[in-house]
């Protein structure tokens, strides 16, 4: 029937001689290996790249990254379905989780402001490609309120590759632990009680990881004089992690950019420098995280548009 390997040989020997004592599976496997009957090519398991490898200064431990994510549709008993906005620092102990009936852009910015006023601003803030973080995907050259908020504080927003878990694993592990310790362990009579339980978990989690603060990069204090002006032209850098298509191109800010026809289905770090009016694309490889050569530079001028916050 086409079955092969040590188990198939062992079963066949037992069928031929029911009363006999066939060699063990391990012995049969060693015999096959000694005679070269096994696969000639073995799977190569490479070691994982360092944390934050796609950002050189983060991987070197000189810059902090706050990763943000959301948990959706958690139903309260006889109540509404709630969403949770979560964050965790890559190197330090800083984390947070906030409950809301709807994650709106203005509410997200308020949570970011409160969080960074208490703990300081990181160098990078990482998000997934949810429209609440990035805003609409249907129109080109659009920067949402969350992006503009980060740029106003000189925090570089980073967007993970769509439909991939690698850079977002930091959030996924924290979200899984939060759901175990908060959502599944306690009964919540209201959204207020739910938030109180989450706050206790955040405090306990930070205390358990407090020893990491000695080696964590310094966070910048929140500016004393600061005001968000959504009508002003944004300045700074936005980073998009993208995987190229079969033609070696990526889509950033609603436009298609041909990076390299020989770099197909591979990761690219696209840095949108709004001050220099250019997009710099770097090749990324997990098995060679220290090698991130510049692949191509595009001229890009962000258009002047009137911004309407949502």
C-alpha cells in the first residue's frame, strides 16, 4: 500500500511471523540509517533571530519598542461585547490593557497619551494593519490619527507584515497570558470590574518583570509642552514591514513600489521618511538578521491634505 519506514517494516515482520520476536523499531531505524535508506536531506533548523531583529537599534538593545494589539469580542454576561487594547514593551516591564466597547481612534490616542505620560515615550510603537491604527486601506496617501499622534511625539510607528505572526508574537504571548489570568479566571459583573481586574494583573505583571528595567533602554519623558495638531503636515518616519509579491513589489500608502524582481516573496523594511521625501527599502532575512542592505530608494512627497479626525 505504499507505507515505508521502520514502522512499516516492523508491522510486516510481525505479520509474517506472529510468534517471532522482530527487531525493535529503534534497531530497524539504525539499520536503515546505516545503509543510507533514509532521506538524504534533513531539515535544517536555524536558531531564531534576536528579538526586534528587523530594527537594528532595537535588536542591539539601544532602543525600546512598545508593541500594541487588540483582543476583540469578549462578551460579558448579560452585557455588551468588549474589546481590549493591550501593549507590552519589548525590553522593559512596561505593559497595559484597557477595556472598551469600541476602539475608536480618539480613544486609542487618549490611552497612548496616558500610558506614555506615566512611563515615558519609546523610540518605536508597533501595530498591526488594523484600520483603527493605520486608517483606511482604500485611499492612497492617508495617515490616520494614531500615526499622526505618534509622529507628533517623535515616536516612529511600525506596522507588522499583514497576515504574519513573527513580529507580533510579542503581543500574542502577552494577550494569551492576559486572557488566562484575567478573562478566564474571574467573573466580571461589569466593564468597570473587568478593568479593575485587568489593572491588578498589569501591576502584578510589571512587578514580576521589574528586574528587566535595569537593562532596558531609557524611555524619553513625555514633553511638558505638547499639543496634537491634526491639521499640520506630519513629520518623521513611518516603517512598514512588507513581503514582496511574485514581481518583487510591495504596497505602501496605497501605492505599488517595485523593489527588486529577484527579491520575491521576501521581507522588506520600507522606511517612509516624510522630511526627506523618500521611501527607503531594505532587504530582511531571518537567518541573516545583521545583513539588511538597502535595496532601493523611491522619491515620495506626502500630499498636502485637509485632515478630518474620526
